């Protein structure tokens, strides 16, 4: 049984954004991978997590 929000386009686009952010942050310099990368990934994840 799927949750109601899983059918929302905005939620699906939020997941797509998270995937794009993951790809993008892999191109960041090594010195940024533990601070800036972590912060950006958490921000992207929070979008889909706050839709319900």
C-alpha cells in the first residue's frame, strides 16, 4: 500500500532533485565533501521528507 503523498508530482520531483544533487556533489572538490556536500544533501533530503 502506497502512501498518498507518493502520487504527488512535487514529491516525485523532490526525489529527482535529490538524485541530481547526489550526482552534482560528487563533482565537488575533496575538501568540500564533508561540510558543504553534507549540508546540501541534507537540505535536498528535507524537501521530500517534509511532504506528507
